[in-house]
């Protein structure tokens, strides 16, 4: 790979619509909107941190697709390889909860532009030419056969190129409607990856195991995963405690080099936006792995995730300096003049 | 039918999204939204005028569908027979033009909740129990086989009940993707209707004729239509001249009782919203036919259509008094205190 | 009453105006508005929960009254018996506090449309035809002689029909300007009711007693109330602790069947809107009494009240499923996809 | 009067509420608001032009009254003599029309703070100490007996001080509900004034005459008015032609020193706000009479009125320079950098 | 000084721009704006409390300067002595933080209208004619030589008139670019003042000492300050603990008459706006010193400061009644009807 | 130049702030904002049309500069060579006029980041490596000596590379405060350019001539310009007639190859935004010259300019298809579905 640090992300871009002020749709004055999607969020957060990132996806060949491209460019993403197809871009309507009221999401994505991506027209070898990292999640292979095929081709190419491959293989049961078995597919694709972002629940889902959620369970599950998927060299997890939709606590833990590491817990007492906080963790982790050792990377990921709770929208708009300050314990919120 | 005047409308309800202030999506601050759809617009406009109207449709079984129902209720529509299905509600993104810049629409409707309506569960005979009018448009049979089957069943039942049936059979070439031939279907369904809302273009499309757009052509086309579809007893048309997206002129003409009638032309120099102006014409016409003779009904329809250009959203929110004043030539906009 | 469960509510509808973002009026960018009123809030919350509810009131015969009707219809209320009168609809201006800063309200209601309701034109017997519940509050008889007369007639009719009658008789000293003695009137009207929603303070106000606020005082006061007003069979109270305008705790308690029952305390750390939380409690209680036993009804009421603090506006827009989840202790705010 | 030019205005301050974007209330996202009122608008417009103006009124003794005072101060009005009373401030809800759709207003003012002003506590002699002009309109004596008494006392004092007194005595038939005869009162009060702002319609209303609207009728009516009310020395009128709510034409005419004068007609093709345009005319006239001769004053008034159509809100926020430019025919709208 | 209580404040007025909803500028829908500045905030907060306050500053001679004047008038400030100069008004862009994310400010003030104030044209003797208090801060002499000269002239005049002079001499290192030494200047100007608003950090900065932050250090520092600057008779400090940008605690302490006094700590769990909270403390203190003894004044200042955290914008819009209630421990946020 | 078509633009990026709804700043609810500047507008409009464009400028090294970069990226501009300097980004406050009321602008740009650009650090030879066009305007050399030096260096390099150089040398008298003579500088820089965008006024300003505005004057002035500045091969002008701020007419004319060409006049009856319309003309012209002959290019430029009047913000967001349609006379504003 040489000295390059280009990162490639691949996944659906969705139009997120939500009423402001915790309103229900029936009482909304208008709808805020953001373009996002778990993999694009990771890519855009990394671009905001100053990294060189290309996002691969398919958008609609209409005014909505044009706006999605403009949004991605604004974050600094390289969109030169994005496809335009004749299907509407996927979207979701989000009613933002508060306190004990959960947020609710209604999706409209199953026959959208990304589900109709054309795998054969993506030149993965060229895409990965100068790349160091490839990031994927379990959403992509759950959307459609085409999306699965495109991802599998990407992983094969990325392996051939020797990239680090981060897998965030969350299983979403309300997807997977096109026919394939989610568990089998995810296991296959994790097998083609090198870094696992997830914990006991995700490993149990993929391997059909039943490890416990505590530290011992996490270590045992990580070992089992590395046995089943020997390409996987590191497991990074994050533990979230939700006191309410507005008040959350998180910390990170990892199994790296046969060693368990863990961060302090960070507390967010006024959540501005919970969407994309997991993606901020993944982006922080990739940034950290590019620039720091694994322990500092884990702390950077956890601080990035915590800060994302204070940012509206899907993408983490904070700087390396802001994350570093939180890592160092400066969370008192002094005004920066 | 006795003395009752209940009206039934049937068709897709869409979530309309649009940036305010003539903005492009890429520069929008947020999205205004309205629930509408050509047939619902007709029904809601009639409900606002004080009529008793039921709208039949299928919405999504989620928070968006709930909001669609609330919106229909707000206009005064009876929604007790609306279906809830497990598909997302259709929608469109509208960039509102201005002056010489056209409005642009991106649709996302082809696999939505209305396309997946369940025809067999609609009890049309009960729906039409106290009804005087049934209104449909050419959009509905263009959406899906299920929508076509439901409409056809409605028309058969409405005929059996002796209702007046208004057909607004505009042909939209970018729909009709489910397999049937639009021209054949529309001709079949117009044959089951009694009042044709449309003009030379619509007749030419359905009959495959090539009448000219002038008065003679309109009369000849109307006569031909009545020959081919002998149920049709009246033809009501409206002629629009667009000086720009912001400046429009309209007048109505009709062929009724072997007589040609025509209204004055009304001019709208500052269009607030062009969407739903044709539906306001149809609603005004149905209101007029319920309360006035054909000529006054045509004038009422034309005035209603003109006034709709000054109302934001899909539905015509003006009163009978406001329409009547415009019919009488009072268009100077004095403040009503 | 058979198997029907129709509910009737009666009371003033007010236009609520308030700046967003905790702004003072002098710095407001614009005013948010909602139509509400304690009894309408109860009715609308029940309609949102799926109940069949009619609200009886008088609105202004102008564009504001039209909008009030549209708003009530949107919630699903039956407004077919609402009067239109030639007086402006009442209103209030609300500056929303935060933290240690209290919200402030300026009313304009004393000579509005509801104060000028025409009691003689309400057909209560017909209104109560299929009804199971009638709900009133102490605001109504405090507005005007006409409002008092209409309410008294309602209670007499409701008693004759055998309805359950919920009384929420809070005494507001800055009303009661038309001449009658509030204490006497409230006692008379509670005497015509079957379920008392209130606690020690309300009982002391009505009976002129001085019971203490603790559990013993509540039980003693309830017993005394049932002695004085033997129609009353149940007393439901809620205890609120305000840490600040933004942070509140509530729990419910009741005296039912000679038994004291009490709920857990629920905590709201980020209040979105406190207006209408008491009405949400009353609506939850009525829903609960229709579907559950008294203890579960009390828990449902308390959870509904807590959730209302997370909803903007006067009406509780949450679903039975959301309330049930909070009753079961799931208050961590997980996203519902 | 010496060299001072202080101006005193007297009249109700109303809270104006209106949906933006020509929306109907039932579809409004929020309500824009302004404090205004015909006489305050005149005073505030003069203050914006740099004059020293005191406005006398009564506002509510609550948060709304506080905001009204802040708004008046912002325009530069001296509010040191404003009363605070325990009645809500009057208000109106405005749905802004467009094109052929008229604006509609619903008032709520008949028992507000200004109607309950305390005439005996106003020290008019002190108020007029340094004043050159006093301005009143026909709205004030139509509100309540108290308002009438206060105005009459003001006129007697102003006459004693030798002020110029501008009367804008429009007759509003939906006011005058407190018992007095509008025609008689207005004639009495015009008799105590020196400058009449109005034309044939207003003179006919007051004198019970039936002059025609053309130039000859205007001159004859003016002469008759000066005969009946010999204090009146000048009559200033403006002629408005409404092509639609959005497109208006105006010109001024006057009968001064036995001479007829007339301005060019100015055309406003995109009305931003019609409310307060008559008040802008009156303010422009008073400014003109303070600084120019009658003909230039009339032209200044007409240009001020025309420019007000481009300003949102009740008050004319344009500068002397901007009015002067329009007077000079520069209406092409070049950007001022 | 007699019985008058006029207060004079002097300092830069800035245009503050900030995205709503904690947004970053790159994702802002629009910018909220307020005119403020530390000394104007003190003056405006005092005017809102009912005091007679004149603010002296220089604004731009353009439409922005006009709006600044209107804003100051709205708060009730006397702006008759404000200069208009041909330089743009200073401004800052504020991204409002949340939780552990700090707010960030980008200034644009170093060559603005206040930096270009004309010291020689201010008539301080006339300005202080009826004044009891003059307030300044360490920002002013840090802006430019002209601002320093104007302030020094003011202090000399105020001393001659025997005013109380409150100094809030915070040292901002990123200002002071025009050449003078901040420490020396501040010491000189504090020497011309009578009341010091600040604590150990501020004293250490000015005197070059290194007292500790605890109570003993505060007392020792205050004594040292009074030795070095014998005009200073009282020192008022406030201690802030930031748990996060959204959660703050504050209490006041003072050294007055050789006595240490201290308030209770107040906690703000949901900060609406932190800008201007120190200015609210100073305003509360001046109000308190005018009306109460030093201990009550300190408590009033601390309560005013706490309440300001709940008010958007730079100026404290709360009333004496609201502050008094918080002083008395009523922080539960009951609705005021 | 080969087949490449890269375009380079160079100039200041300003933060534009303006109240919505034609409001004055003193009554604005919030401020809309856009990043723009005449040369960046040209570049961004070309990027939106699909061209490969790099913009060279200097922005502030703070959160405002970051947002400026994000905005430029969103339009598709290559910003890799933008400088970050420690001065605030320039800005202007725009009050948008309407009808006969002119827009007003207050600038704050004279000591901003672009004025402090570092000419020596720009590698023009590298920047122009693959470029075909370089565009500059008369604003740049008017800002500061540094800006002038940077531009002159660019022109020398561009000439050496044989680029087409478009000059839009409008003279703004309120700039040019750093010492150089505007007329001399502009003549020098036009002498280094190949295409002149401007007409009689601009030529007269630069050459000190006094040609008349009619066709003959334009031809004579163009000939004179080509004599004085022999590098100039083409002159493209546009004639604007302002009926009001809201109603404008434009047509283009040119002197190319010793031939006079002229377009039809296009009329905009409802101007959405006039800012950037001249830049849209320049961008349309450059696009046209890259793809069409001079006459078609002129028509494309005129249509692009007309359409820009319907787009909010500084940049022309229309597509080649939309411009082409207007060129072909389709200005009726039909909805594009």
C-alpha cells in the first residue's frame, strides 16, 4: 500500500426527513433533511477529519440524486465513481424522540437506486488503487442481490490489494427480503474482512453462538470469531447505556493482540442527534488506526462517538482537535474564542 | 339518488415535498410538505366547500400513513374506508419554478402503498350507498394492476347505483409500467363514465383521433367521444395559456346538450402554486353541477381553478363566497375585514 | 349503554400562541400555534388513542374558527355539534420557560366565543345517545353563566343516561369573574359526577376542608368527598415534583374500592412541553378505565402523562403501544425502525 | 409653536398575526406578528423618517403589553405616556391574499386594553407642550366611549395649543358597537381638526352628501366640507386602483388654497404588504407639510404610500432618501451598494 | 449625585450571528442574529429591569448601524449619544456547542466602527450629568487606541463627578493588537474605578500576582488590589463550574467592608444561551447596589446570572420579580398564569 | 491547450447575509446566507453546468472559512489551491428590494482574508497546466495591492500558456481605497486579456472615452478597445432594462469578427434574486464559447442570465437543458415531471 491513506466506503445514500423540535409528522411545520447512510456517514466523517475518502454508491438520475451528490461533495467526499440509475433514492422519515419517547423511523428503500446498483460496472481494482482501508456494513448485503454481489466483488478485490477491511456487520431483521440468508452471507463477508466492529450480539448473530455480554463473554466471542474467520485480527466494540432517548452513556472495548482494552465511559446528558453515532465510532476508529496505536484509536473512536451525539445530522462534523480534547477529559464546554 | 349529495373520490395519496422560496433541493433549508394526489385534491376541495366527501385509498401502515390520515381528516374527508398496507406511501419531490424556469418533479410512487391496494377488500356497493358522484382520473389505472382492478370494480358498482361519474382521464406516459395498454384501458373506463373532464388532447389520446385544438375541433371531438362512449353526456374542458411559470391565463369551455359554452378568461399574474389547479377545476365543476346549471357550473369551475393558483398546497382552500365573487368579476383583491 | 364506548368532552377551545426556542415575545421570530383547551385536549388525546370522541364547544364564525375546526378534525374528533358564534375565539400567549425560569401565560378569553355559547341549542340527550363517558373540568363553569348552564344541563342529561362522568375540578382564581361562587358551583357539579380526578388540594378547595397532602390525608379527603358527593365512586390523583421547568417527576395515586393504589414515579429530564400533561393523565385514565382495571388504568394514566412531556402542543400524540412500553419500564429510548 | 416639530399620535395598538407565504391559517407553519394600528403606524413611520414622535395608547399589563412597548421603542417612538391596563391588547388575524384572492381579517379588539383606556389620566396639555402636529383617525372614536372621550379631550387641548390636526376619519361599519352614532361623532371631531385626509367617500359618509368620485365631485365635496367644518383648511386624498391584491396603482390629489393639485400615478406590480399603506400616505403627508409646500408634500405622501407596498409589516421603514428618489421618478430598482 | 440613578455604559456593539439548533455553519439553514456586546448587555439588562440607562458607542453609518440602533432602543436604552462612523460594525459568528462540545466563535471586529470611534466628540461631562453609575470592561481598551482614549477620558470625567465606577477588566489575549500593554492599561483604568467585578484570575492578570483560587486567595487578592488601587472599595466575584456546555453551576462571592460574603450555588441543567451570563451578573450587581445592601446585591446578581442561562441572546430579559423569586429559592418552574 | 477544457476563476469569496421575505434587517427573523463573489459565481455556475473548474481565493482560517470551502465543494469547484489566512472572510449584508424599492448592500470586505492573500504562494503555472479559460473581474484589483499583484501574475502566466482570458472589468468607485488608480490598472489588465465582457460604459471608464450607448456607439467603442488593447478579440455586452427591482428585461449584443450580433430580449416579471445575474451571463458565455459558435454562445449567455433571476443565491443552479429550452423560446414554465 505504500504511504497512501485513501479510504473507500461503499453503501446506500438515503434521504433522511425529519420534523424539527421533536415534532410528530402530523404536526410538523416542515421537514429537515440530510443525505446519509451508515457507510457514507463513516466516509464523510473521515473526510471532515481531513482524510482522502471515496464513496461508492448509486443515486437516482434526477434532481434528488443531484442534491445527494452535492451533499457528498460538500463533506469533501470523492464522488467521481458514483452511479446514476433510474430508480428513486431510498429515504426514511424520522420522528425524533425525547426522554422516554423513542425515535421512530419509517423506511422507503427496498426498491431504490442503491438496490438497483449495477455491480458489473464498478471497477474495484481501480477504485482501490491507492487505498489503505475499505469499510462496509451489514446493511449493504441486506438490500438486494445486486448490492450483495457488488460488495462481495469489492471484498475480493480489497483482499487482493491487501487493504485493511473494517466490517460493521449489524443484522437488521426487517431488511433481507430478497432471498438470501443473512447469517450465512454475513459470515461469508466477515471472513473476507480484517477488522470486526461489533461485539457479543453481532458475533452471536453471525456464528449462532450465545456468548454473554460481559467482559469474559466478549473475549471468548472475539476468540471464537477469530477462529471461525481467521482473517479477522482485531475486534472493536462499544457499549451503550440508554437512560433515555436524550441521555446516553458509552464506552469502548476491544480485543487486540490477545489483549483486552477498555475506555472510560462518556456521558451525554442532552442528545442532539443519535443517528450516526455508531458511524462516528467507526470513523474515529479508522482515523485512529491510521494515526495511533490500537488503545489510542479506541479512545479516539469513543470520544468521536460521544461528540457526534451533539451534532445534528448523520455525519460527525467535529475536528481532530475537538475529539482530542474530549479524549483528554476536557468536557466542560468552555467557549472557544 | 334521492336528495343526498355525497361524493366519493378514489386515488393515490402522495407525500409532496418541496423547498420553499423557489429553492433548488441542494440549497433548501427544509422541505415543505403536503399530502395530496389528484383525486384526493378534488375530494378535499369539495369538502372545504362544505360537501360530504369520502376518499378511498391505501396508505402505509406507519407514522407517515398516520399523518396522511390526519391530513385528510383535517380537510373534512371521511377516511373510514382507507386501507393501511405494508408499503411506503408514494411521494414526489417538487422544485418550484418561477418565471421562465419550469417546476421539476421527481416521483417515487411505483411500488408504494396505493399500488399495493387490495381491490377485493373494498366494498364499493356500501361506499356508494348515499352517493351522488364518483370521481376518478387517468392516474389511477396507470399505477398498477391492483389499482386498475379496484377502479374498474368501482365504476361497475357506480353505474349500477346510477351515480354521476366524472372522468379526468389524462394520459401520463411515464406511468403505465405494469403492462396494460393505457389507451385501451382509458377508453374502457371512460365508457363507464358519464361526464368527461378534458379536451381535444385527451380525446385524441384515448380515441387515437387527431382533432384540432380550436373550437370546431373541440366540438367535433366531443361529438366523436359521445359516439364512442355513449354514456358520456357532457364534456368540460379548460384552456390554459402559460406566459411563464408565474403568469397564467385560463378559461373553460364545454359541450353540453349539443351546445358550446365558454367562460371569460381569468389571469393570474403571480402564481403561488400551480399544483392542483386542474383538480380545483374538477372540484368546482362537481360542486357547480350539484348546485347550478351547466353554464354556471363551468364558470364556477373556472373561477375555482383561477383562485387555486393563489393557494399553497394541493387542495383548494377557498370558500364558495370567494369563488362566487370572482365569478362576478370582483378580482381587485380588496381586504375583507 | 350496551357495548359502545363513545366519549364526549365539553369545553373551550383556545388558540395558543408561543415563541419557539424559549424566546420571549419581544425577541420572537414568529409564533407557533396550536388549538387546545383542557377538555378538548382530553378528547383529542383519546381520539389519537383510537377512541370515538365528540367534542362540544363554540368557536368563532370566522377564519380562526374554521381553522380550529380543521385542527379538531385532524385529531379525529367529531365536531359535528360545534357551535359557531360571532365572538372571537379565546386565546393565550405562552412564553415557555426553561430551567428555573417559569413559563408565563397571558390570557384573552373572558369574552370569547365559548363564553358566549348558547346553552339552549345543545341537544345533550342526542349527544349522549351512544356515549359511555362524559368529561368536564372546573375551567368551564368559571368562564361565564352560559358555560355554567350548558355544563349543568350536560351533567343532568349524562346522569339520566347513566354515563361515567369524570370531573377534573381545578379551581382557577383568576377566572370566575361573572358573579357565581366557584366553590359552591364546583361542589354542585362534582355532586353530579362519578369519578373525581384530583387530590387533596382540589378537595380542600371544594369542601373547604384542610386535609394534609400525604397519603393519609389523601385517603381521608377521598372518603370525605365520597360522603359529601355520594355519586363519586373513585378518586384519581397525580403528584408532580418540579425540579425545574425542564425537569419533572410524577406518579399517580388513587382511592378506589376502599383501597389505596399508587404507581412508580416517572422522571422527565428534558421537558418538551408541560402544557396538557394533566389532560394526558385524564385521557389515559379514561382509556384505562374503558379497557383495564383501576390499577392498570392508573399506571396507564401516569405513563401517558409522562410521555406527554415529550410532545409539543396541547394534545398527547403518543400511541397505546408507546404508553404500554413505558408502563412496562422500557424508558431507555431505543430507536424504533 | 415656535420651531419645534414634535408630533403626537393617538390610537389603538394591535397585535397583528398572519401566516407567511399567503397561507391560510389552517395550513400555516407559524404566525408572523407585528404590533401596529393605524395611528401608531403613522407615528412610527414618521419616527423612522427622523421625526420626534410620541404615541399615546393603552396596552395590556402583561407580557404582551411589554412586547408592544418594546416594538414601539424600536421604531423610535416616545412611549413614556402609554397606559398599562388590565385588559388584553387587541389583535387581528390576517390571511394575506394574492392575485384575485382578497386578504381576510378576523378582529379581536372590542374589549381590549385600548377600549378600556382611562381618559382622565391623560395629561393632554403636557403632551402637546412642544408639539406641532396631532394625528387621529376614525377608528378611535368607534372603539369605545372611553376612547371617544379621550380623543375629544385631545382635540380640545390641541386646538387650544394651536396644533395642526390631521384627521383620517374613515368610517368602519363593523365597529361602533358601544352606542354612539358614527356619523355624528366623526363630524364633531372633524370640526375640531385642520387637515382632512380623505376624499369623496369619507366626506359623503360624514356629511350625508352624495358627491361623485370624479375631480369635480372631489372639489365640490372639499368645498362643502370646509363650509361645514370651517377649521379644515386642506383636503388630501389618494385614489387607489386595485388590479388585484398583488397589483395596485395609486395617485394623490388635494384641494389646498382653493387649488386642485394631483400627482402622477405610481404602479406596484408585486405588493409585499398592503396593510399600512394608507398610514404611510398620512405619515408622508405630515412629513411633507413640515418640510415642503403642499404640492411637494402630496407627492412625497404618494411616493411614501407606494413604497410602503414593498415593506412587510404595518410601518413604513423607508428613508427620506428612498422616498425622494421615487418622487423623482427613479423606480427601476437599481442595487444600492 | 442626589437621588438620580441614571447608569451609563460604554463599549462596542457587535452583530452576533449563529446557526440555530446547535448546527455548524456548514449545515445551517439560516443565521439567528442579535446585537450585543459585553457593556451594552449590561446596560440593556438594566434597562429591562426598569433602570434609566444610556449606552455610548459607535456604529456603522449604514443599514446595519440603523438596525443596531433600533435594537438598542427596543431594550429601552438611550442611544442619543451614539456615533455613526464609516466603518462596518464588528461581528462574530458563533457555533453553539452542546454537552461536551464547546461553542466556537470567529470574530471580525478589529477594524470596525467602534475601533474607529472619535474620542474627542464625546461629551462625557454632559453624559454623566445625572448619572450614578458608569460601567466598563477590559474589552474596550483592548480594541484600539481610540477606544482606550475614549474610555480613559470617561473615567476621568466620572471620577470628577463622583460616580460609582464598575470595572469588569477581563484580559483577552487575542485582542490588544494595536500596541499598548494590556496589563499596564488595565491596572491604570482599574485605578480609576470604585468597584471591581472579577476574582483571583483577573487580579493576578492585572497585578502580576499569583494568588490561589480558594477563599483565602480571593480575600488576599482583594486586599492586595485595594492596596494597589485604593479607589476600589468592593470586589465581587462569581465562580462557575462547567459540567458541560449545557450544564453549569454558579455562585457569587465578594469582599466588601473587610468582610467575605458568599451566595448559594445555583445549577442550570439545560443551558439555553451562555453568552452574556457574566454581563447579567454585572447588571444584577449594579441593580442590587442601587436598591439593596451588598449581600442582597450579590445574591441578586447571582440569581440574575443563573436566569440569563435560560434566555436566548446577549441580554437578560427577565424581570425583577423573576430574579427575586429565584433568590428566594423558587426554582421549580411553576407556570405563571 | 489540446482538448482539455478546465476553467480557472480567481477572486474574493464573500459571506452574503440577507433577511428573507424582502424584510429590512431591523425586522428580520433570521438571515439567509450564501457564499459567493462575482468570480466564484462564474466558476460555480460553470461547475454546475458540468465543467471542470478550479477557484483560487483566500478564506479565513476559522469556522467561517471551513464553511466557505464546504460551500464551494458542494457546487463542484476544485478548492485544492485555496489559501487560509488569519483574517476574517469578507461579507455583505443585503436588504432585498422589491418593486420600486432598491436593494441595499452594506459591505465589510476591505481588510478581509482575500485582501490579505499571499500572491507569492500561488503557483499559477501549475494551476493553468490543463486549463483553457481564465476569468477575472474588475473587483479583484480594487481590493488590495496583494490582490492586484496576484491577478497580474495570473494574467502573465495565462498569456504565456495561451489561455482564453475573459475580463469583466466593472469599475466600482467605492472600492480602490489602497492607493492605485483604477482606470490605469484596469486598462493594463484588460490589455492582458482576450475577451472583453462589458459594453460602452465599461469601455468609457477604462479608456476615458465617451461613446454613446446605442448600437453605433457600442461598435465604435469595441473597435477603439481592440485598437487600444489588441489582445482583445471579442466584446460581449448585455443590456438590462429595469422596470423595477422585480421586473427586468435583458438582451445580449456582441462585436465579434467585425460583426455585430444581438439576441432577443428576455423578460423576467418576478425576479427571485438579481445578485449574480451578470456572473451567470459570463458563465453562460464561457460555456457557450467552449461548445458553440459566438452567436449561439451569446444566446446561451443571455438565456443563462435570464434564468438566474429565478434562482436564489449567487450561483446559477440551472442545467444546460434548462438554458437550451429558454434559448429555443420555451418560456411558458410547464411542469417537468
